[in-house]
C-alpha cells in the first residue's frame, strides 16, 4: 500500500508539472493542433491520397492518426526533460536515499508520461472531430486503438530514459525525440510513401514507425485485422524496442546511482 501511495504521489507531481507548464502545453498539445490545421487547410487539397486529390476531408481522414502519434512523439521530449531535471537537480538522489522503492521513481515517470500523452491524443482527436473527422472503428477497434496508444506511450518513454539519464542538461535530454518526429515524417503518417524517391521510399517502408502508423490508421478506419503484415510488424517493433531499451534503461539507471 505504501508503494502504491509513493507511485501515486510521484506520478501526480509530474502530471501537475506538465499541466502547469505553458511550454509543455504549447509543444505537445497546441503545436500538433496547429500542424494539423496547416496540413489540412493549407496543403490538404494539394496532397494526393491514393493517386488523386480528394480534398481536405479525405486528407483529414488520412492524416489525423499520424498527428496523434506526432503529439505523443513531441511529448516524449518533455518526459526526457523531466527525468533529466530530477537527476541533475538531485531530486532522484534524495528519493533514493529515502525508503522509496527504486522502480517507483522511473515507474512514476512512465505512468505520468502515458497519462499526459493520452491527454494530448484526446485533445488532438477532439479537434479532428470538430473539423469533421469521423472514425469508422468498432468498439473492439477503439479498445485496441487505446491499447496501442498506451503501449506506444510506454515504449517511447522507455526509449527516452537512457537518453535523459545520460544527457548533462535538459538541452540534450530530449534530442532523441527529433528522431521520432523525423521517422514519422518519413512514413505514411502524412503523405503516401509511393510518391517518395526510391531510396527514401525503401527506408520509409522498412522503418518502425511505418507499420505502427498503418496499424493506427487501420484501427480508426475499420480495416484492422490481426493477420495484416503491418499489425505483426507493429507488435514485433514495439516488443523489440521495449525489451532492448528496458535493458539499457535499467543498466543506465544502475550506473548513474550505483553508489546510493
């Protein structure tokens, strides 16, 4: 019971930090919304989907799932910043010198990150619905979509941990998030990969974000199947990244606080 209270208290602290930080809100909630508006209302009529220009509404239906993932990728930078800030300012050291379960410290960051990313996703999704987006998913698909979003949030948070514990200050802590954003842009998140130059298209078709984007879109447009190649690749990439970076996170955590 005491461990649960510790986890709840630390998680609440981080969530409040995020919700009361104007910079965090602007970057992780408002910026994806502004990007969504720009792509739909400025570029939507100019982007070909399935080889034809089908207008803003069709482009909104095509791209909104990608903007949900984009909001989460941007949020991962602030997860790394919070972890790094706690390390650099000695807050983690003070917690580790107290009767606090070691796993609770990073566990609170993972839980708080997941909660805040869900808030970002819901905000961007509501904006899309206001603009006219209508998901075609069944209740089962929506449940699987929520599961995918939660797992994705956990995975990119775990990926953030070794970077945040290694960086000397907050400027370097969230730099890895630019890689996530780059991978989303070089994927079918916002434009079909068919029109890309061949070397870039080859990379786009074989990088981890592409099947995750495809699975997210399939869950929201009602075309999801467990046997789809994108579904199997998504599961493989997410599990693989989770296992690999959980190991690196644990090792780096031990190295940083080995004498405490």
